[in-house]
C-alpha cells in the first residue's frame, strides 16, 4: 500500500513538473563545475542551488509545485529545481521510469526518449531526455540525496541546451 501511495505522489509531482544509488560528493568536481560560469548562487535548501548567470531572469510557472525554483534565459529556455520528498521510499530509477511511461502514454515515441546514469558534482542519479515533435528538448536529472529525489531540469530549444547544461552542472543540494 505504501508503494502505491508513493507512486501516486511521484506521478502527481511529475505532472506538476511537466510544464515547465547512494550519493558521493566530490568536492573538487563541485568547485570546478561552479567556477565554469559566473553568476550568483540561486535556489533554496529544499531544492538545492545552481549558479544563475547575471543576464538570466527569474521564472515562475503557475502550474509548478510549491517547492519549485526556476530561472530562464527567456520564457522558452528554462532551468527548474524541485524535489520529491521520498523519505527513502523511492529512487531516481523509479522516478525516471514513471516519467518515461508518462511520455510514452502521451504519444512520444520510444526513440525520442533517452535514459542514462548521471552524476552532477558527484551526486548520482538518472537522466531522462525527451525530444518533442516541435523540436524542443526536455531533460530531467533525478538525483538521489538524503532520502529525497531532486529534480534538476532543463527545457527549451536545441541551440540553448549547452547554456542550460552549464547551469545544471553547477547544482548542489546544500549551497
């Protein structure tokens, strides 16, 4: 019964986000990634932090969860930070499979969905990348940390994916 409730919780959170293993912390990687771009640290203790370039804007999707923090290059190219309070009852692997199923059921072809392992500053999890028919790209990094699953996403046009990725690569759950 607990697994079903948790599965429903994950689906609910993922529905809000649509609009828009163990952790190892390697300090050298963290410092190097955060120095790749200049800006200020942005986020909060619930969802973690990224380096926000000075020319980026704050963004707020009204359909996002209450924890969501978003920044953007413009209204199309967006980085989103969120969290699933899983209390150790779910993993990034389960979350990525739920996301995959959701998009397959919505008509996205399997060949347009890529899943792989990911490490952001030494924090491990799973990544799902979805290429939409309109040409936009949606990538969610699910990171397992401290019993929760952090969602670090980028969405937008293909030509902005490198800029978005550089910001994503600066993510850290505590500062």
